[in-house]
C-alpha cells in the first residue's frame, strides 16, 4: 500500500474571480507529487476523512489514515495521545486504536454502532472492488473462459466480500494455498490482467460511486 497525500489547489485571483463556483474535484487532488506551484499539501487525518472519499473508497481512506497515525507515532517519536482530539476521534471511529483509547471518547454502545458501520462499509467496498475486477476480466475473456473463472471464484469471492478473507487474492496471485495453481495456471492468464485485478481488490478502490 502506497502512502498518498491530499493537496489543495492554489488560485491566482486574476484567474479565478471571487464568488466563482469551482467544483471540489478540481480544488482537491489526491496523489504523490502534484505541481507544488499550484497545490499545497494539506495531508492529515481530518483532510483524508473529508476529502479522500471524493476519489477513493472507505477502506482505502481508512488505510491511509492508519498509515498517518503510525507515521506520527513511530517516525515523529510521538504518541497517539498527542494527535489533535478530532484526529484521535476519527481514528477511534475507524477502529484503528485499542479499546482503551476508544473508550476515552465513546461509550460501549457508541463503539458498537461504529463497529457495525465499519463492517457494513467494508463489505460494500469489497463488493464494489470485486465487481470492478469481474467487469474488467469478463470483458477481456471469452465467454467460456469467463465462466470458468467465475466457477472457480464463486465461493472464495463471497468470503472475500463478507469477511475480507484473502483466499480470493491468493487465487488471483497464485500464492498461499493456491501456489502453483489458481488464476496464473489458467491458459488465459496474463500478467497485465492479474495486476489490474489485484489493484482493484487490494490497493486503490477507485470507482464511480
């Protein structure tokens, strides 16, 4: 998983007049290295929580926030408690910290509700990621090959969506219990297609909402 940043575009008053409507998608950018003369890096837990979802799904945003938390604590030789209160609460809501830290701000009933929200959104993300991967590979394959892959992945894709099980990713990569087998052993396998599928399942989670 790569670490991404949130950027906000700088505006020249002579180019964008006050009061002019500018789409949020144009104002904010997510990436690794936008032009520094046009964008300011505004990356933090709050901006990821608010603006990351403009392009990425819930699980990807959660992973990015988790990376920021760990960087703050490990690289800055700091502790979680030194984060701003708002940032701590966001990390709590996404279950990125232990129960003792979550209980500082939220009751058990509130945490239970947040846990259900996390589970629901995670399932929605995994379902959309798999649908994106299926749409791509079914377009690339013949109907017979597409049916063959669908039969192989029917059960493991359900477990991936419901529980986040890694068997589906192992099958696509030909690793773990599918070492020497799985998708890479198929006659219709290509490395490029595998990378597209893995990227959809395990990395970006980019799709039209």
